[in-house]
């Protein structure tokens, strides 16, 4: 009997080993499929950015065509305006701090397709850094934003929050629960009508990115910089992860550049911290969001001065007047190079 038992155990172990061996190739194949899918997605993104940059260079960017549909006397706060309601909510503190003129608002809507509800001020225009582009010289280039934003709750988040499993109460059987579930399903149509009539209040979220690049042409050019090496890698070349990786390596090698970036990091975090009103700071404390708004969080909320989240945020910070942001300066210089190359026959 003991021998039989041992034999049985050996057989079970063998079965488990075989199952594990069979499972391993499946995992590898699954990972390989994911890698191929991700590579195709990156390639599609590169092509889309290149197409957007080409359209912006010749002035055919669709976002710019929105300007013709905006009347000079249009009411920006009117719900019938082109502003998406999701992004048009204005935080109370923004009303007192906003320095946008009506002309600024119309130009921003033409560039972005909407007016951000936490927009405060146009901090740079194209002529300030690219004076040779006379046809777009007066258009906004970078925008300052308040670090709190309102937005609508997404359908997926709302359904997840409101979803509840049926729980059995005392004296309640499974049939009763099933009947309740069926009644809930039958009431879906009426619920949808109620949703249209009564809208949930917007959500409040931290918004650590204080400066934005708004002009579509420069957004496309910077996106191209971020992925230009990735495109080379996909085609079989070397590729080094785009300008973000190059700038990170450069910061590690140049001590003066890293020291300058540390100053920009602290300046960004302190300016964002000082921008928050006393009432909003109490609100932040109640939500326990202090870490997200700490002065030690730099450009776009990054923790380390040597970290680079995206080149857009660094370029916008540099264009706002911060000369210590060397990453933004390098980005601006490379954008000029791309513009010069586009002008060459």
C-alpha cells in the first residue's frame, strides 16, 4: 500500500510538472504578442504625430479652423458655446485670479477646442521665442493653469462606484434577490432618462501641471521630438527612446545643468504652492492631498529634479520665463532646428 501511495504521488508530481511546462510557452507567446501589439501602437503614434506636425507646418491643422466658427461677441460661459461642458467648469478661485482677455479666450478655444476651466494667463506668445513666424506671431504659446480642476465623472467610474452586489437580508431567499435584480434591469431605461435630467456634480482633482503648451504646431513638434528616436528604432535603427532619454543622460553628465534643473524644480513647486488660496488649502487638507501639492514636487508634479515627465511641460515652463529649466531650453532649441529644417528646400 505504501508503494502504491508513493507511486500515486509521483504521478501527480509528474502531471503538475507537465502542466507547468505546457503553461510556460503560453506565457511567452502571450508576452510576445503584447510586445508586437505595443510596437504597432507606438509606430501608429509616431506616424500620427508626424502627420500632425506636417499639417501644422503648412497651416492646415483642424484645430485652427475652429476660430472661424467663434463670433467676436460670443458668450464663452454659454452652454451652447463650443466648449465641452466636461472641461469648461471654472474653479471658484480661478474667477479671481484669471487674467485672460476675451481675445485670449477665443484664441485658446481655437487652439485647444475648449477653454480649460482652470486657465489663468497666457504667459508666452509665439513672437516671444519664434519671431520669424510672422503669420502666427501673436498667438498664445504657453498657458498658466490653476492646480485644481473640475471634470465630469466618466461613465465607467460612475458605474463602478454605483455597482453593488445583491446582499441577502434576514428572511430573504435567493428567489427574492433574483426578482429584485430583474426589476433593476427593467428600470434601466427610466434610469437613463433620470441621468439626462439630473447630472452628477463634477469631480475635483489635483492638477500639478501648471504650464501648458497650447499652440498645436508646437505641441506636434515637441511630440515628434519625444518619439523621433523611437521611430528610428522601429525601422531597425539604433534608437535611444527619444529626446527624453537623451536629455536625462545629458543631465547626469553635466553637473551645471543638473544644478540649474534643481533650481527650476524648486521654483516650479514653490510657485504652484503659493498659487493656492487659503480656502483651497483647507480643502486640500481635508482631502489629504498635501503630498500632491508639496513644494518639493517640481515640474508637472515630478519628485526628482533629474526626472522628465514630458517635454511639453518643461518647454512651457521655460517659455513662461524660467531660464533655469535647461530641459525646456534644450527642447526649445530643438524645436527651432525642426522649424529651420522644414523651411529648407
